[in-house]
């Protein structure tokens, strides 16, 4: 290790520690929603603290041509009552979506449903949501958390899938184990959302260099495209990387795979320029819509888990701003041929 790399490592650890500390300062979160400087940034990524606010945002997105998936914010609960309350909120959300005729699609984290407290409790709360979703013809996807939760997440999904066979999971391309997980999920006909992975994992578990993560993502994405997965379980590519988007589109076009056989998923407020461009071109785009009172610790922990996310968010805002000032040239942002 060089002096320079050691200093960089210390700087990153200090930055992460600072963000983690800030995640526990709830008063700062309340302040951020009130002062003019930070309120627009909060609203950009989190649609609100109430279900009614989320429904308004979802209706607006539908009008603009987007599909949606709703995340009722919360994670790492430490009390059974909190896990049960989370299931209540998901059931209420699904019911409201159905009543409004909106996209009945939600995403959940198992630590919010009690995974860190008791596996049986978690299974019971998730099963409640799966049953409610099945009655309403809704889709539920279980999000993936850090690598220590991967086996538990996939095992629990398999245990409760019978209550909602169309339900799906998430796989993180950065994890070295993901190719094997993808093969098994393809064999099971599972709807997979592929993401890069936002957690700061050890090198023995995950790729850490951006180029390696990008290669892994494209390789897994191509595998999913070519797997011949039934239409009801079409793969979802969660990425804001325009180069990767274009690579996957090029492969699909070359193989004669129609745009409705897959979709792109992006966070609310991130690369809205790319989202709009894809919709105009006829591709399906699903926006990840988070709402709830737990937005502040959620947002700060995401930044703390991987400080590069801070720069990513800022780059997204800058890129989008440039796109508004100057119309893109044809194929701008696409990778070079070959």
C-alpha cells in the first residue's frame, strides 16, 4: 500500500463514518425538508412522507409514460411491532394502488420485515404482503441488501413464492457469486432485477473496480436477455449508466429480442433525461418510487455504504442539467461500435 492510497482509504473511512453519524441525527432530516436550499434535493429523490404524496407522484409518472415500483421506506428494524407495522403499510399501499387503478408493483427489504430479529417473524410478515398482493393481482419484488443477507433473502423468497408465483428478486452484479445465482434463477423462471450493487463489500466477495463491475453487469445482462425467460418474468435492468443501456439494447436488437421482453429501472430523480429518452424510443422504464418517514436515515446510509454514490448523485444532476441546456445529438452517449 502506498502512502497515497493509504491516505485515500483513511479519507474514505472518515467520510463514511461522518455520513453514518449524520444518518442518526433525525433533527437534521426534519430540517432538510424545511429549508429552501435542501428541500428541492430531498424532493428530487423521495416523493414524500405519506402515501397520498406517493400516489400523486405515481399518477404524474404514469401520465408521462413510466411504470413504477413503490418502496415504503424502512429497514433494519429492531422490534417485532415495527416489522408488523411495515407489513401493514405495504398492504395499505397495495390496496390504494389498486383502488386508484395505478401500477400495482412494490419493492421491499427483508430487514424492514424483521429478518434481523427472527426469520419466522420475517417470513410471516412477508407472506402477509405476498398474499395481499396475489389477491390484488400485484407484483412484489424483494430487494437485495449486503452480501451477508443474500442467502437468507433468496431462501425466504423461495419459501414464500408459492403465495405469489410472479414475485421477483434482485441480484447485484458486483458480487462474485452472482453468475451462479443467475443461472439458478433462470432455471426457476424468476423475474430478476439486475443492479450493480450499492454496498461497500470486501474484495473477496465483490468486484470493487468500476470497469470490472461494468463487465460483470453486461455479462449477466446479456445472459438474462438470451435466457428466453417467459414474458411474465422479463428481466429488469436497474442502471443509470447510458453506455450499459445502449450495449444491452444493441445486443437485444441484434438477437431480435423485442423491447417489451425487458425493461429498464431507475431511481426517482436520477437521470431523468435518460429515462425520458428511453420512453420516447419505445422502451419500458420503471421508476423506483420511495416514500415514508424513514427517508433520511435511508438516504444517508446509502451514501455511507458507498461514498462514490455522493459523486454519482452530483454527476447525475449535472448531466441532466447539460441535457436541458443543449439538445443531444443523434446517438449521443452511445458507446462506439464494436
